[in-house]
C-alpha cells in the first residue's frame, strides 16, 4: 500500500511533480501523483503477465445510482489502461440479497478474479456488512472485510487498506511530508476513511509514526483541536466546514470531502467543494489538496494497486 520510504523533504521529486506554489500553500496534485501510481501499477501488470497472470477486478453494481455508475465506469477504464482485466456486473435494483451473495460466491471461486468490489451504497433491502463478510478477504480490494480491518489495526502488511485513506497516505509520502512525531488531527470517524486513516498515521511505516487525534460530531472545542495540528485530515462530509482561521500556520491539509453545493453563478448550477474552505485555508497551510483533483484521483489509483497486489499474493509471486 505504501510507497517505499523516500527522502522526506518538501522539495523531493514527488512534491515537485504534484505541487504549485504560486498562491499561498503548495497544491498536492492528486491527479499527477495518481498518474505516477498508475504507471507503477502498469509496470507490475506487465511483470505478472510475463508469468502468465493477468490481474482481474470484478465490480458489482446493483441498481442505477448515477454517481455509482460514473465511478464504476472510471474503474473499468482504469483497468483497461493498466492492462488488467476488468469486469462490471450490473444487477437490477430489485435483485434479492441471496442472488447478490451467490454472485459474490461465484467470484470468490473464480481463479481469474483477484479483486472483488461491490459498489456501495446497496439498495435498502440488502445488508452491506453481510455482503462484505461474504467476500474472501484476500480478494477484498476495498479493504472493508473485518479480517483486513483487523490486519490494519495490528500492523500486518498483507491485508488491504481502504483506497481513499491509502491514497491520502500516498499523497503525504510522495509529497515528502515527514509525519514522524507530528500531531495529526482527523475530522471524521467513519469506517471508510476516519478510522483507517488514524490507524495508518500511527503505523511504524512511511507516512506513519504520527500522534493522532480523531475528532467527530461529539468533539468539544473542535477548532481548538484542529489549530494545534501539524497535519489535518478533513473527512466529515460538511462543505467548507474547516476554515483558514482554524488551521495552524504551516500545517498540511488533506481534504477528503466531496460536496455538491448550489451556485447559480456557474453554468452547471452547482460546484464541488471539500470539507475545507480552500481559499482561506490555502493562505495559512504549507501544503493542501484541492477539491476536486486532490484525494479523489488517488482512490481509483489505489484500487488498481490493491488489485495487482492481490493477484501477486494469490499467485505467490
């Protein structure tokens, strides 16, 4: 999941490849860094193909949620670009839970499928936890199976980490951010981002060894916690909630939020913003991820990376 340890300076090659210092904080360019990750993935795919292994990812989409459909198409395109085998299985919204579980069982047993992803959210009549637990942990490239959650918690490296926090750590490492001994504050405690991000930042590994505080909706004096952070990870799902006056000068800001807000001044009638008020935070921070173009592109890149690693681990190569 992690890149190899690098020289941890803000002027390292990864930071220069993905940053812009014309106004305030340097931008951490997730599109550029994601491209580097996907290049590495393509090279690993070629290595595996030479051994007769073509990494395969199967994505199951239940229903016709427009946002999920767009995301699934992006995953299919990323597989094709990397030289992997990508499969999208579309099931109607009224598919029974048993039928979905049978589909997971089929993918579990298919030796050509190395990664399984069931796109969330599922229709209300399906229990997401039950579906996730049905997957073989070694094919759970989303990193949500309890076995993979447990492996992350105890620091084992052969499990899979959820792609968004894995991507956020990759951004920190490749941008030369030295996390060792730093105070990191995560705003949000979801199983998808907040909790795994906390575990990653605590690992004795590149992008880890930080002192971590996890804040949430019941946290008292939230602004006070954020103001002492050297690294802020915003994953609360509230548009532009964290403002520049809450950021410590020189802090690194990783904005995981993706929120749609109405804006009559733009042709679409809306714009996409993060959980951080970008303009005011950029005046104070040293490094910051934009939204869009920050953490978002890393999610699919890390999914590809997880799938290729799953293929190698399953094959024992």
